[in-house]
C-alpha cells in the first residue's frame, strides 16, 4: 500500500511538472528592476580580427588585469550551487571567487568563447590565494578555507558592474541570427550543458547592452548533467568519451550538447523536464552557420588552445588530451 501511494505521488508530481512546462513561457524581454531593459544597441558578438594573435593564457582581461597583491574578504555570494564570495584586491578591484569543480573549466571556457568574438567575463584561475579577514562562519565552503585564510584552486571573476537582465536562447534581438547560432555551436564544442536563461547576463556598457553567457562552469565534462557530479564538469575522461555531432543533413546540424540528464535527476521532475527542453538549443542549427563558426575556431593555433587549458591549471597530460579532443572537434566543424 505504501509503495502504491509513493508511486502515485510521484506520478502526480511529474504530471504537475509537465503542466508547468507546457504553460506559455513568460515574456522573454530583458528585465531591469521589474521593467523592460533598454536594448537599443544590443551586442552579442564582435568580429575578432586578431584571432591568431589573441593571448588565451590571460584571456579577455589580459595580463594587465590579472588579480594580484593582497586580498580582503568582502561578503558571501549565495547564488548558484558552488561556494562563492566577493573579495577586494589592493587596488580596490572587486573579484567574485568561486570554489569547486567549475573553477578550472570556466576559466578555459571563457577563453575559447572570447577567442572567436563573444563577450565573456574576465576569469583567472588561482591555485593558491591568501585572503585576509575571512569570517569564522561561512554558509558554504568553510572547510575549503585554511585557518590562515588560504584557499586553493579557485576562479576569480572581475566585477563587471551590475547585471541588468537575462536573455533567452529562443527569443530576443538575436534569435535566428548567425551570431547566436555560432554561440550555440561553441557551447556544444565545450560541452556546456547548463544553458539555463539565468546563466545568460546582460551588462550595460554606455549605450550598448552586452549579451553574454555569464556562467560557463558546466563545461569540458559530460554532454549533460550526469552522475556522479564530478564527472560532469572539467573531467577529461568524460569529455573524451562524450558524443559531439549528432544528425547532419544538407541544411542543418544537431549536437549532443546539451543532452538529456541522467535518470537519477528524476527525483526533481520539474528540473528534469526543463533540462530536456534545453536539448533544442543544440538542435537544427543551420549548416552554413556551423561552418562559419568552425572556420573562426580553425584559426586558433595548437599553442593557443593549450594556453587556454594551461590557464585553467590542468596537468600536462590533461592539457594535451583536452586540446587534442577540441582540435578534432573543430576539424569536424570546418569539414562540414
């Protein structure tokens, strides 16, 4: 009797989740404090005329912007799933520090994405960092902080100013454009499966609204949310054995990322079916747009690609394996 009731309860939950997913989506216009964002000059991509000379070790921030000096704790950031907090360097610049298994892959992903013209955050991987003024109590990540305030293997993201909104993969000013389709391909290339709209940010830069994928941490692992968690992000074996290209026709290309999550995540039916809905982001991409972004990626040298993984603090073996896989995938794109 108990098992029957439990099964019935689970079916009801799934049914309710399906109703929520089937409901019309909320308007996807960018929101700023409850009103529509000003998008007179939305910008997603800028032609990178210097691809072959871009420094993928230092990334979009360059050597000049890399974090340095003395760091002081400012506050915790409870967004997302990984422990994060804000720190300030000796020049007064604020950085958002992220711990956990997203630190390395996010650093690499920001460089590959930026290399072909897309806007990304200025991310730097730090193997060791001493932070002054760490509180005795943190909501998350306290066990990862040494008694003297030392942290290891973290990502620092330069403060880009206030996020003014979020954007939707399926609508908005770039829907159906070559530039957005190219970004969809880049996400498949790096196996970024966590393509929720909340991970897409809009920042205001003068009269321009800069559109970017602001969270690239779920990259270079499996093609979908998988179990155990440590295999889904920044895992060279998972990336090596994941599938890349799906069905290819004369007109369109399908990719395996973002893929369907492992069945274990049916414990949360609403999220499970939302992630199934994300599969369309990697499907039915015009072949000419795939070839276009592939040609841009093909201008990256082996040394540049290895510099990107070196920036993420990977071992020499991991750098070589990751780079070899990425190069092979890029060749598949350019050969279409």
